[in-house]
C-alpha cells in the first residue's frame, strides 16, 4: 500500500514537471514583445526588419524567385511578414529547431492551422513542387542566419 502511494506521488510530480516544461516551451515559442508591438502597426506594415545577406547560394537564389512569385504577397518582401496578413518567416519561431524544413514543405502542400500568430489559417500553395519549397526554405534559412536566427 505504501508503495502505491509513493508511485502516485511520483507520477504527480512527473506530471507537474511535464506541465511546467510544456508551459515554458509554449511561452518561449510565442511572438516576442517586439513582434507583438508590431501587431499594433497599420495593416500591411512589415512586422520584421530583415538584413539581407551579401550573397545567396544558388539554391537560395532560385528560392528567392519562387518566394517572390508565390509567398511574398502574404509574407512580404524578404519574408518580413505583413500586419494583418501573414507572419514574418525571419523570426525565432521559425528557427530550424522549432520549425524544421519539412514543416515548410507540409505547410505549402497542405496549408497549416494558425497556432503562433493571429492571422488565421494558411491555405496550401498551388503550383509548387517539393523541390521548389526546399529552395524557398534555403532562401528563408539564409535570411534567418543573416539575422541571427540559427
């Protein structure tokens, strides 16, 4: 009987640790104060200031062209986002450890439900192959690295 009580206490302690860790992760993966204050700006205003790399790799150059054709309308020039339209992709939320390259592929192929930002769901993007999206990801990752997001 004593062992069963100890096991229950241990399970409750473990559950508390999991809840606390999950809460910390959730809070650390939400838009920062600068991004939230940018949400108070006029509709269509850039949500991030993006520093451009001096050069882009060949794949990133192809990705930039595809991004400008298929993604820029919503995510803005250089993936800086647009208030009231779509989030900046040059943001810590989209760093590789939180949103891997396949997350971008799946979002483009299937759309994605809104979960970090108040912009609503993203529809799938027609006319892009997986290779196209991976080139777009190469472009976004090079922008991110130039802006200190690794």
